[in-house]
């Protein structure tokens, strides 16, 4: 058997930065519904902010193959079919708050990775992004079009490496549902969030027992207020007589 690559160091939590649409009530409703209903929406790669998303190269042998056009179309179809969602290992990243959380007017959701994976369907995958100076290259081999597409979606330019991204890949575009698995364990609000959005988030998440804390700026440091703690005591079962 050949040697294998394995990942033994897995993150305990991952973070997802979200813009709330300051002038778009529909966008805010969608983001809040995802938290309350228990899902992560996975759009197509073309909806991501990086215009180089999906870039790749092809080997000379692949280009010379008589099946080149067909295999290229198969990979392109797979790329367009998959739904993907981005997560980060960090929550206190200034540029990510600016770029992905509405210039500090949005939120960052913390997920318990073990709970998230446990409650997602088996055909969903969480992959760690690889950062390189050159786009991934496809070869003339027996690898499936789907796996070639996943290779492409798992690579980005090294200039994005500071984001420390993990990516959820779903077979199709849509909702990756984790239901009542309590995978979302905390929500952090940006310092510029509107009072209306803050009040609505706190009101909606309190019944879910998801703690919410707001950012406090301390010169060049990002800090958060202490969130309200919730108890998850189990209700004792009623005793039955014999």
C-alpha cells in the first residue's frame, strides 16, 4: 500500500463571516433564518468574491488527448454543480471583518466542528484550503471529473493564505442542513452593526440558546463583550411504577 496523506490536527471551531445587507432586508432575513433553522447556504463558486475562483491549468498530455473536450466539459459541469461555503480558523481578522462582514456591520458565527460534521449529510465534505503560487494542474489520468473539480475548489493563490480557510463542499448548490445539532455555538457582532439588526439577532437567538457578543474596539485590538451564558440541563425522565 502506498503512503497516505492524513490530517490529524483538526480545528475544534471554525468561523463564518457574514454581511447582513445594510439596505437589503431580504439578505438579513436569509442570514438570520440560516441560524434559526440550522443550515449553511452553499452557493456556486461563481458567486464567490475572488474572480480567480475555479482557475486551473491542464497538462500537455491532457490537452493532446482525443477526449480533452469531453473531459473539460465534465469538470466544468462538476464545478458549476457543487455548492461551497467558506469558513476561517480565526474570528479576530480585521480584513475579513471588513471584506466579508459588511465593513464591521455584520456578524461572525462560530461553529463547533465536531457537531457540524456529525449532523451534516454523509455526502458533504469539509476540506482545508491549499495556497500556492500557481493554479492547480489537471492531468490525463483516471481521476473522476468530480474529484478534479474538488481539487480546483480546494486551491487558491497564496495571497489569500492569511484567511486560513476551510471550505464546505456540497454535492449541489443549496442548504447544508445540520438541523437541531447545535453546531452554531456563538455569534459575534461587528462594532458597526445597526441597532435594528442587533436587537433582531439577540431576540431570535435567545430561544435557541446561542450566546451573542458585540465587538469592542481597543485601539488596534478586537475584543468582545462577555456573552450571556445559557444552561442546557437535561430534563429528568419521569419515574414509572412497576
